[in-house]
C-alpha cells in the first residue's frame, strides 16, 4: 500500500519535529513524511533524513517553495514561528501562503496550528490590558487566530489545533526557577491562582499524528490539546518533589511581568493575563482526555520533568 505523504512545515522546530519523529516511529506505517526546512544541510535536517524523512527546502515567505513542498501530498501540518521575527503581519502572510498552496495542491487533510484571538475576549478598546503593535492585545496569539479564516474561506479540509504552553519554556525561555532576593528558588508567573494548560512540545506532534489517523472525522473541527492543567503553585510543588529542593511560586502581576524587559515580555505578560482572566474558556477549549486518546503516551508535568529536569540547572542556582 502506498503511504500517504504528510508535508510538515517547521520540521526542525518543536512542533513539526515532534510530528516528523512520531510519523517515522509509527508502527502502522500509514504515513510517509516530507520534512520542510529552510536549510536542508542543517544537523537537525540531516538527522531526520537519516531516519527516513524526505527532507525538502521550503520557506514560508516563498509561496513557490510551499507549493512544491505540498505537491502530491495527502496532508500537511502548517505552523508558524512568531518568536523568530515578532511580526504578526508576517505570520498572517505565511498562513495565507500555506492555505493557498494547500488549496492548489488539493490536500485531503491539513492541520493548522493556531491559538485563540484574544481580542474576541478583550477588545482593543479595553484598557485592562495594553494594546501592542497598534492592533493586538497578544500578538503571537491574535495573529494565528485571525489567520484561521484563510483555511475556512478557501474550504481547505482543516483541523484547527489549539496548542498549549510548552513546558520547555522552563528550559529555553528563561522561565525556570531563579533565586529571589532572599536566595530562595521560585518560578515567577502572573497567573494568580488560575490553572495554565501546558504540555511537552514533543506531545504536540504525537497528538497531531493522532488527528491525521482519525481522518475526516476531525476536519472542520477545532481541537484543543494539553498534557495537564496546573496552577503556578502546583507546578512549583511538582518541581520541589522532582528536584528535591524547595521551589516556590512567585506570583507577579501582569504589569510586573511586562516590565521584565526581555524581548516579548509585554506579549507574554498579556498572554498570561489573558489565560488568567479567561481561564475557564481557555481550559475548557483543551480536553485532557481527548488529548490522551489522540496520544496515549501523553506526559504529565511530573513525567516530563523527571525526563528533562537535568536541563534546568537548579543545583547551580543554589550553588
């Protein structure tokens, strides 16, 4: 039987890479994977090629390369990476490029990795949260949510995938435990007592494979996924147990978080405020049981931390 080709954008990134690996490891062998990356000679791209992926060059800003990458495929995983360029307008154009190419290629199933457009809950005129870049409340959320219509308008057979906070942010985004003025370790988040949907980035790809395996059943649907939904206090408690060191939850205000000064702090501060103030809607949109049905290997925060905790250098911090 000929395998159905899934074109995966962002194939060397967190989400796309997880899906490429999930397809390559899938015992049923239903799908083949076409991994799209800008640099086919990179170490990550070569690693995927060695393990059986078809690696092709493609750039989301180059519509011709996207069309080539989708030609002859059954489906595609479409994702953008805001933190590379911090431009909602670029994200919008990239989403449109992928939707138009998917339509032209006649794909049977597309997954668009999207997020909520926070302006549906908190309009630009609402001063509880500062407006950023003139037109957005949470640029990296809003741009993705606002681009959904390209897939709908063109009637591309799409599953809209709502992802969650990556626990890897505790490693890469500088969100891991840090010593406070008193020298004690704490994680700092402006979430109040609200729960945050989180998951291992690798599990996003595994859930995406589960969606492709369900075929037409999830076309036209919005599917929200998460590994666990935890308060800042609960995350700190789990870290304390896993690391064997006391780690507290330092509850910041969104204003304090926006003022931390790193690139994107204002965007993330608004994101956490949105997740805090509209927690009920955000949590309800992500179904833990269905996430586990899509991906039976779904990790809890504790399981992820046991596996990856050595990448968070807490011992050196208390040195």
